């Protein structure tokens, strides 16, 4: 059977402090000026570098450069990817700005690759709402058109931070073993697997026994009851929390399993939960079941006598 | 201290466009390890040091390399390390570890499920996070900028680039692990539309899922494990500036420096980790490889480029030519970063 897979979205707004060199560069961009920095060999780097690439000396002499320059190399992007400067086909280019000795990587809005050539002249097109980011330059454009009205300088406090949103999209696959386990859950069954070498029963089953490095194979159906091996009382609220603290997150060792898994223990006061407590699964209504361990809403005490410590000491 | 260190085993997973396996590599690695144990007679408990190369960005999850350790069977506890880089750099770490004399064997592995995300976008995150990455320049576009520099200067031509692709595909026909192989016509390739002008699809390595592993051993241990070890005579890596606009993209000074330090005279086979045809042409110039040197007899990364394993695969493929007696002295090259920014050269030879 095909392993299960699902989209996985990963996103984070990276917030970075800039320091004196990049801070000044970004402040300049916000004010619609491009500043480079003079290197140890006299060359002007634009964008500026904090340390000389040859001598590693800290660089401090800023030099204003033009917002026009010359294309040193280019490539054509016929189908722009998410996040790139333009949504319609454009050129990537290394642009050496007038007054600089190094090139800046950016987009050129040329309309067609036929308008692109090495050595062509381009100028920056400024973003309407500058914030102090490399994207304050919306893109470059060929210099053969009429000059657009130059936007007013923006001004304000020095820029010290830059925020870069990053969003990546993945298709996350479960292993074959995990897929059997997840499909079992959709039928209200708890399916583990036994390692052929050490005989241990893992739930969820693993692609390889972490002790022996061999795939687990023999399927073992486990009951929905077991013992709390260890637990913590959650008192701290956090983003996305589904239950009002305090509540108990516990490792539950199902009867017949050799590895505990994390779940909630509800149905009694948090301070009554203890190591060795016998618990059983409380399933959600059958019509809500899917390929997820969330089909078990939580575990609750069974009222049976506690398991002796020795019976789970190996599984802590 | 161990001074004589050799590659004594190499195995790889099939290079495929999309595996149904997880991003933690376990399903690809378990059979690769089994193959190496069978070939060398080692058991997992005999391995002195384990070192891996992979990327959480590629996997889309934190600490994916820790999950991969399941494939080893890490009990009793093992000595293990990881680099967020190609497995070739993990091999470098393992080589240093053996040189210290602390261990006399190491198993090095690299793995990547490139198909899980959008590889071209994921690789944008290795760029300068202040002035470059916020524009999301993709890996193919950056390679295209580099290719254009060489084309403009007459250092290579689109026809020569297509010839690299055609030679690679033809050689890959003998490599059962290769993702792409077969006869292709250079003139027909040049009729294809651009993927990222001046690069066409055949100029770019495919998106590949895969894994590879290499066993290193020192001195007499190497001779016990392998009839004809591939002795490492030079292993060096160097890096160029991350600032693309300060570099002459038609050159790779770090590759030349690594090769000079490693000592590459006399090699007859070179496995070059050039994921773009123009980069192979650049590297051949930079390393000064004559036409007599056989380039990428495996088909190379243009026929299968499992991220974070492809550089290690070059070392394994080159070593395999020594171990099977078809070559005396070989070179393997690995790269990471944009436009051949960081380069590693490993030179190996057989001894009678």
C-alpha cells in the first residue's frame, strides 16, 4: 500500500539585527540611496560587505553609488517562483552600479529575453513603500525607457532590523510502518511492530529498530490500555494550546509495548496522576476518526491497582 | 596517529526522482548499510565512528539527521557526528577523526530527499540572508548567471555544454543507480527551449532523492577489509566568498586551491560534482585536467544528484575504480554553496 503523505507548510519570519554596515545600507535604501563600502584594495563593494573579502579587515568607509548601472551577467526566468521580485517573466542580473566595482544580484524587468544583453544599462525601480530592505529596490529596468519620477526620500530613524518571511512547502511522507499504524488508528486499532532481532514491540512502528538498525516487521495489535511511566503537569499557556492548564502530558506504555508514547491523561485531578497509574484510551466518536492518534481524545484512569515500578522501570 | 587511511567500501541507494520514503533517510540507508556490512565483513558494532551529511531545510523538519540514526541501531551507544553539508564533508571529519588515532574505522553517509520540497527555493536559503536571499534567487538561475559569464568570455559554448550532457547520459547507461541515462543527440539537445537562458534542462542536474555511504579504515585494518583499498593521498577543502558579486564567476579559486593542496598529478579518472554542464567545463579548466583524464565515468551528477549525498557519491565512485583495479590514481570533487562556492578534492590511489 502507498505510504501516507500530506502537505507540510513551514513558515517563519526571520528577524535579524543589521549592525553598522548593513544597517546603514538598509537605511540608505529606505531613503532611496545606495551606499557601498570601500574595500582594503580600494574597490567599492555595493551592496557593502562588513569585512574585506581578501584581508578580512572591517570596512567603514561608505561611498554613495548610483542607482544606475551595467549588467555583467544575466539569466532569464520564464516562470517566476514564489517570493521572487516579479511575478511575470524577468531576468536575474548581476548589476554593477556606477561608482561600484562589484555587482548586485537583482531582477531586471525587461519583458523579454530579447531585450537583455551583457553590458546593457539599467536603473533601479524603487518600491513605493520603502521599509529598509533589499526589496526597497523593486527591480531594475532597462535604461532605454523614459525615466520615472523619482520618489521623495522617505527619512526617519536609522534602520536596525530586517524581517524576512520564509515560507517553504513540502510533501511530508510517513514511512510504510507509520502508514500501517495510522491506517490502523482510522479503524480504532493500535498496531505496533516487533523487531526481529531484539523482540521489542514499537508503537508507532519504526523504519528501523533504533537498537538494532533493522526494519521492524511482525505486526502486533496492542490493547488501548496501559500504564503511565512518567508525566509532567503543564501549567504554562502557549500558542495553540487546546486545553486549559493545569493538565497532564504523560508517557503511556500500552500493555505489551516496549516503548511509551506521549498523550494526555485527563479524568482526574492533575495532582492525582502518578507513575504506575493504570489508564485506558477514551476515543472520540467513531465518525470523527481519521488516520491520526488524535482519534484517542485522551487517556483516563481505569481504577485498577497501580503497576509496580519494576514492571516499567526498563521503559523510562 | 593514523597516516594511511583508505576508502574500503562504497554503496548507494538508487537515484530516483521521487522516493515514497521519509525525509529522515532511514528506508534508503538501511539497505545501503547492509550492503556495506556484507562487502566488508564489518558489523555495526565494529564501526569506530559514524558521520553523516544532510539538511533539515531539505527535509522540512528539525533534527531529521537524528531520526536517521535509527538506521544505524545505536545501541550500545555509538560515536556519531553530523554536518549540515554534503556527505563529502562528513568524510573529511571522519578522516580527521581517524588521523587522530582515536578510531581506525568510520562509516560516512549522506542522504537527501530533494523531492520533498521545492529544491530551487530551498537552496535560496543558503544565500546571504540580508541582501540576496530575500529576493529568492533560485539555484538554477544562479548557475545560469555563472554559465553566461563563461559564454560571454568564450570560455565554453552551449554546444560544449550539451556535449557534457550527452557524454554523461551515455556513461550512465552502465550505472544501474543512475536516474537518467541513454543516448542523446547534441544537435537535438540544442534545439530544446531554455529552462533558464542560457541553461537548458540537459544542462541542469535532475532533482534526485538518494543516499550513499563510504567506509574508511586505517592501515592494516583497511587491508583486512578490502583487497585493494583506495588510499587517500590528499583530502582538502577551500571556500570562496559568499558574495556572488565580488567573485569572478568564471573561476573557482577554491577548487584550484584544494586541488593544488591535495596534489592531483597523475590522476586518470576524475569524478566531478558539477550539477551544471558549465560547471564541469569550469572545473576541468580550474583543475587543469587534460583530455586524457576520464571525467565522470559513472555519469556524474547530471544523471543523478541526490542532495547531500552526491559529493560523497563522487568519492565512492572514484574509489570504486581503484578498488576494482580499473584505475591506479583517481580524483573526486565535491561542492556545496552557490556557483561552486565551496569545494573539496580527494585524491586516492591503489598500492600493490
